């Protein structure tokens, strides 16, 4: 038990150190422009992490929008409040579910791939080759991937919101006979700018967590192919746990401040 506790603390400390190192390179690039972060590498990771995730995020988000609408129809019908379906879906999706769904999908689609890729580089001694040529692995491997996951999550969070609410609007129109104008008027009445902005803020934070945890686990790989498999598994588990706990913390903070 003590060994497990010490190992966990050591792992968290390594993640904080990696985050500080990555932020240092970003700040150096923004202030002095002496550190090049590799624009081509960032764009390449954006395509790989973000663009290729659009379809699966849209598919899952649309399904969640349909499920929410169908599950709420029965209880709300009993109360004679079927018209509240658009409002509840809008608040739930924009505040929480949109960014959360996109983040969970990205963990499985991109986070595991990043960890496996960097872990394979460690096994093949490519990281040592970079260091032998005086090239910092954090600068050339970690920073572009974290930047890509942060930007991608922001965009995917918006896409998830729009698709989920749009799918709910389509279902309400076809099944529940709630017109599009009525649907969007109800959403607009209950969803304000704070809901959208807090959800978008969470999406950016989730992206940073995914990139950081994936890169950190990849750099820690030992033991050949088995180590790469462990790093991939750990990345998925740790990322999902971190995302949910982080979402809970920010929800409590926003609620305490009266933002939501």
C-alpha cells in the first residue's frame, strides 16, 4: 500500500514537472521567439488528433442527444411538461455533456495513440537519439501534441454541442411534434453565454489533460512492447478519471460563484 501511494505521488509529480517544462517552452516562444516549436508538427498533430476525430465525436454526440430526448419524454409527459425537453437538453449539453463526450472519445481515439507513439520512440531509443543531438524531447515531441489536443478539444467541444442539440431538435420535430423555432426559442431562453463559455473552458482544460497524461505515460515506458501496452492502458484510465474529477471540481467552483 505504501509503495502504491509513493508511486502515485511520484507519477503525479512527474506530470506537474512535465507540464511546467512544456509551459516554459510555450512562454519562451511567445515572449522571446527564440524557441521554435515546429509549426508543421503542430498542424500535423491537429489533423491527426482533431480532424480525424470529428466523425466519431459527431456520431457519439448525436446519439447522446437522441438518448436524452427519448429518456426525458416519459417523465416529462407525466408532468405535462414535454416542452421542457429542449431546455434540459440544451443546458445539459452546453454545460457538461458536450465537452465531456468529446473528451472521452478523444482519449480512446487520440490519447492512447499518442502514448503508444511516444512509448515506441522510447523503446526504439529515438528519445535518446534526440538528446544525443542536443534536441529537447519535450520541446519537439510533447509541446506540439499538447497544443494540438488543447485546440482540437476546444473545436470538438463546440461540434459535440451543436450535433447533440441538433439531433435532439430533429427528434423533437419528427417524434414529439415540437417545431424547430419553438425548440430553439426554448434553448435560447434557458442557455446563456455563461453556459457556453464554461463548457468551452472545460473543453480546453480536458484537452490539456489528455495531451499531458498521454505524453507523460509515453515517456515513462520501460520493458519493451509490454511497457507500451501498459502506458496505453494507463493513459486511457488516468485520462478518464482526471477528466471526470476535473469536471466535478470546476462544476462546484462555477456553482459556488453563481456562474451556473
